C-alpha cells in the first residue's frame, strides 16, 4: 500500500471515534426548582412618587390648605413638609416617632422627602445641608391644627379613588359601595397621676376595595367623658355622628354599611332608613332574641329557600349552604335574615346576617361572600395597624389634638401603602417568591435612604390590584 495513504481508524460500534484528553464528567441537574429573583428595590422610592403623582396629584395642595399658625417668613419647612413627616412615620412602619427620627437625616432621605413634598431648598438662607423636621416640631404643629380640617384629607383621597374608578370592581351587586363601620382602641395612653392610663377610642368607616383591600373614609373620635351624663362616650353615639358626616359628604351615594354584632339595634335601623342606606349586620344569638327565634322558625317553614354553593378557602374547598327568610320584625322595622353554613376541611361555621337587601337565590351568594364576610377585613386592617408597625394603640403624644391628627395621617399612610404594595409592587414582584408586605416596606425604606428619586423618570405602569397569595 502506498505510504501516503493512511489506514482508516477503527471506530466504536456507535460510530464515535476514540478521543483522548481531560473532559469533565456529566452532571445531573440539581434537585428543586430554580430560585426566584430578588426584588429590585432601588426604584421603590420613585414608584412611590409615581403612585402619588398618578392617584393624588393634588395631595400637596390639600396639605398646604390646612391651617398653619406659624409665621411663614421665619419657617424652615413648608406646612406640607411637616405633614409628610407624619405620613412617612406611618408609611415606613417604624412604630413610633423616635423610629423615624433615627432615619430622618440619613443618606438620601432628606432630599427624597423634599422631592415628595415638592419643596425647593433655599441654600442661601438655610445652608447646603438638606434636613427633615423632627417629630417634636411635627407634634407641636399637629397640636395647633384643627382636627376637622385634617379629617378632610382621607375623604378627598377616597373621593379621588372613586372618581378614578379604581374601586368599582368591589361594589356589591355592581351598585352598592360597601363601607365597613367598626370601633377600636386608638391609643393606650400614658399613666396619669393616679396611675391609670387614659385610653382613646375611635369609630372607623372604611371603603371595601378589590382583593380584600380597604381604604379609610372617615374617623370619628370618641370623647373620653360625656360632660352631661358623666360617663364614657358610647360607640353607638359616635356612629350617629359619623353617619351624619358620611351623609353630608355623600348625600346621593348608594351605600351599603357592614356592621358587627353590636349594631343591629333600633337607632341604627332608624338612621339607615332615614338616609336610604342598605346594611348587612352580623346577628348574634342573644342580641335580638325575639327576632332570632322567629327567624329560625320561619326559616324551617320555608324549605324551598335554600341554595348550595362552593368557594375557595385558605384550607381548601368550602361547602356552603344558604337559607333565608323575610319580614322578620326588629322593633318597628322588618328585615330579612340570611343563614350561611360552611364546612371546610378544618372547621364548620355558621354565619347569620340581618339585612334590608332583597334576598333571593340569585343574590344570596354575593350578599354573603362579597358583602357580609367582607366585614372581617376591617379586623385585618386593625391588626396590621396595631402589629405591623403603623403604631395604632401607640401613645404618640399626650396632647389630644396632636394624637388625633397623627391618627388621621396614619390612615393617609395606610391608603398610600395599599396602593403602592397591593396596587403596584405586588404585581411587579410576582416572580419574587415569599415577599411579604412588611418586607416590601423595608425595601422602600432602604430605597429612600440610599437612592435619590429621579424627578424626570415616570416609572408607574398602572395601578392594578391582585391577590397577595
């Protein structure tokens, strides 16, 4: 054979040639799912400004219109700057005035606060260093401002959300605006000279929003003592005052009030009839014993008024059985009573409501699930405000006026937090698993401290609520 021609190499049976060298061994794909991305928090401060600019473009103007007893030519900070100090105290969930004071002049926060409140800094008069007012100055300013004027800010914010139609999907039967009424402890107070704490109480009216969100509408502060009767103010008396304010502000709004078991009484029924409001109130055994007994008896006499349904619960599928009856006397009025029995994988529950809505097989499920059960959401709001860093029940100050204004700014902060977290960040961070609301607020705080808000960058896509699960 010619030496210039090579013999063919012997290959493997598979047809692959033998090769020498150092090759890594094959690796198996690791077990488990791929980890989710970390939240990109650097622009959270910019997202906050974009939400405010989109939803409440007049917010700083509203804050400027609040009474201001200071001599303006001697002031370092605008009035809206001071109110923003109180709003951020609640929004960043430090739980106290001192917690925000620890951050107020750190990093980029002073410049970002100026950006949020649209205040230009006069370096020639005030120096080059930007600062944020302290909580003592904010408390003093709040103590000299009329509470009734400050109470209009949550009302203006709620009216703006209604005009934007952001809450339309939460209307009962596509018509009635749901407003939850409930009382809670506002401030545990501080020990007085006799060693007893002076508690402060409030009655809240909150509008039900999509996916379990709630937005503050009005707050009625309960007086500590009734000077005429020499006793503590009653929650029902506070509700009467609150109802008058709601009707005066929204005289033609189709409203359905959601109550707990305290409210199915004659005076509440009379107010709802006078104002032409609908209501759904929890009916407890023993609160209206005559009406309860008659409702049970007439329900058993109407076996055709029954509906079975299902809903998704936290622990799995929940089997529901609805039964209802009409024309049950409650004093001078007659209302319907709705029974809802639920069996979940872990528990069996009976819900009972009295309502002046028309009950039939086409509406009872919506009235129960979308209306009656929605009242529980206000308990979640109170829990978050008490234990989630807002400072509800915390004694912000001893002055009554300042304490009430701090509470109102807390409600403003809660509304902004709902729009930012559940209306925007929750959707943008959907790929980031197990990120809680508190964690998102922590990242917002980090962003405000470390990254300057770019005033020329509009970062908002759109407000669209989604489930937190």
